[in-house]
């Protein structure tokens, strides 16, 4: 089997709540997503998706994803899409860095592998743990009162884990954490995610100001070294995200005891192949994980679901259901939230079929 054509489609994903706000005044109203189709000479077609969280979050942006695919695609024609590590090595040789560009292509090839082997991607990634897995709900940055008021509604939807977007001025963030914590019930879990938004002295004040609260602190500062410094100043459980984008960083953080939980975003690692490698290493090390991506719609949510559902339950801290945040459905068969939980498809491959009336014509075709 050989790759004969690679196409990319651009899709806008508006948000149900109007906007998504996080540290540093960053916000997005409509996400710019790229869905990739990989076709083969055997008539089997796979799909993947990459959707950066705007151009100001990670070193990734939507137009860059498409231009990177335009650059990379010709090097992949004639390659075997089911030989995933050779394919990834080919991508790395043809385009240095830019992991997010490779992610959707890699996901599409897992979709193909699942279809030709008649197995769901979840099975290929290691097997299914339990009937479903737990989700979190992100609470977009607003006033402390407004953020606290959203907890009850999200809990009515089944969520019991809440990721609070902080990373602003110290006094407001301390108030946000206290206000939301006051609304929690037994069994709820709270994460204060600064998304690199605090300077070290601000982060130090926040962790001191909420030392009486049962809260996880996630990626307080921009650099790994700054986060490690804050980690050593607090006894709050600690999550690293943006600082961990590859195996060397993951192994270093584990050796330094820099985290209790790590956030594995699929596109940040370059696709399911390398995200699985990181996931499996965390399983061996006993490090809990959040399994997700930067953003996306139905195809990304399907990929997340397969990786999360194939992760041992006790090591899956949480995951997410991005397709419930947006107003546009791009694929049939995508997993849906059920009472704050989700399950990966049992159909071969990712188990999704893109809605071509939504995708429209490709914005680029190679081959």
C-alpha cells in the first residue's frame, strides 16, 4: 500500500460560549482547523486534524500547518502509510521540527492502519481500558464570580474535573481559585492552569495565597526552569504542559521530579505515534497524564479518545471533548460526551467519516 494523494481542508470552528480566554489576555472566537485526507493506491483513505490554539500559544499556527503540509506532502507520496515509524522518520528528515505540521498526517495514517487491519485505533494503541474515561471542563477566564457560577452548570453536564484558566494578576487569580473551590463538591477536582502566564514572583505569591485550597497547579511560568522553581516552593500537586514537547523533556522532568501529572498534547508531539511513545514511557514511570491536544473538532476528539481510552485508567488523570465546545460538526461517528465521560469508537480506524458538505473543497492537494 502506498500514499497517492494528500489533501487539506480548512474549517472554521466557532465556540458555543462565544470565546475562549486564557492567560495574558489571549482569546479566540473561531478556531481555524485543518483536516487532512491521506489517500492510498488500495482505495483506503484516512483522516487527521490539527488545530493550533491561535498563533500565540505554542510555536504553531493554522496557516503554518497548511503551508507545512504543502512542503512536506511531496516527500510522502509513494510511502507506506501503515509503516508508522519509518513514515515519521521520513517526515522528520524532510522537514526539521514543526511537529504540529506532521500530526494530522500521522493521525490519518493510524486511521488507515486501523481500517486495513479491521481494528479501532484504540486497540492498536494498546487496548481499551474500561467502558469509558473521565473528562475535564475548561473554565474560560472571566471574573472570579462568573467563573465560579459556571461550575454548577458544568457539573449538571456530568463534569467533575475543572480546569480553571488563570495566569493574570495575582490578586484576581487567587480570588478565582478560592471562588471556584468554594463551589466544589466531594469528588470534584480543580486545576489552576496558568498556561505560562505568571512570572516567578507572581506564581510564588499565588501558590502561597492558595495553600489552603486543594488545587493542582499547571504550567505556572514560561520556562521549564521557572516552573521547577515554583514546584519546589509548594506542596500542591503539579502539572507540566507547554514545557514538555518531546521525550528528552519528559525524561528530564521525571528525573527532576518536576511534575505529578504531564499534559500530552498529540500535535505538540507530532501525532499519535510519538504521543503514544510518551504515553507508554509515562506508564512505565508511573506518571499520571492528561491526554488531549491544543484544540480541534470531531476528528481531533476521535484521536484523543483513542489515545486516552488505551491509557491505563489509574494513570489517566483526565482528557477532553473538544467537539462539545464548538458549533460545527465536521465528521459523523465522532465520540460524544456522556455524563462527563467519553468512549473511543469500536469501529475500524478512528471510526469517523468527514462531512464533505462541511469541509467543502480542499485548500491544497498533493499528488
